[in-house]
């Protein structure tokens, strides 16, 4: 997260102290970009603290950002490739379910309504591709979008408000998109004109 340096250093030392006191077996961070992650990893190595996970907003709609794309490799370079990237919001607040359009937006009063209104025109080519792949494979767009994050080396943590959504999410496991399909999704994700806004706490 974005803190002042004196705050950041105190937090880092506190995290390491927690490990030294035997309160955890490893540590992780959230909303760190590759540059900040490298600095944190160096300090944890100095303190001999194992760094296990990093968590960021990671989906087809954030893949356009180079720092997002670089995070998977950044994690692989740390702790002898034993660090994993956790992808939160892999469905981009539900936009990658392909259930929404300019004619079918979240209800008035829902904060996603204005965001989707701004994003939908620029991301439609990606949604069209996602739907086409899902139809061809007998999957749902949500399952394809989540599986894509798994193919990129992430551990996705999609949200679910209903049993049906949870069941649909589980259906993203147990199979794998082809390399060619992943690359096609990559290219389309990078080409969209307006990606998802990043978390305000995300660092470089």
C-alpha cells in the first residue's frame, strides 16, 4: 500500500517481528507492485523471514498495466520460486461475467453502475472474445476469465454472493485453456482502450 517511508519501514519491521515471535509461518503483502515488492523482499531476506504471497487486483481488465503483467515474474524471482501471486477481483467486479451491457447495467445507486458505463465501450472486444471462447468450450465467461488467471500462474480468489456463483467459480478448476487461447486473450486484454482502474493503494 501507499504509505510514507517512515510508516512503511515500521510496518515491515512489525511484520518481521510477527514472524520472529512465532505467530506465523510466512508473510505476505497486498497491493505491492514489482518495484516495492523487490524492496520488501530484500528486507525480509535480511531478517530471514520467508515471503510466501503477494496479492493484487489481477484480471483480464488490469492486464494492460505493465506493472500488473510483471508481478507474476517478480514473484517467481523471489524465495526460490516459492512465492505465489494471489489475484483478487479476477472477474473485475463482475464485468467479466459478460452479464452486463450498456442496456443492462447495475441498478441505480450501485457504485459499479457509473464505472461499468465508462468501461463497457472500451472493453467490448474483450467481452466478445471471452463469450466466444466460453461458448466454444462449454464453459461460462466467468470460468474462462478465472482459468486465465490460473494459466498466468496466479491463485484467484473470486467473490460469490450466491451458491450458483460459487458453483460457477469452482467450475473454473480442473481444466486449462490452451496456450494459443491464453495468448489471444492476452493480446486482446492489452489492446482495450480503457482498463479497470487500479486500487488506490496499489504501488509500483
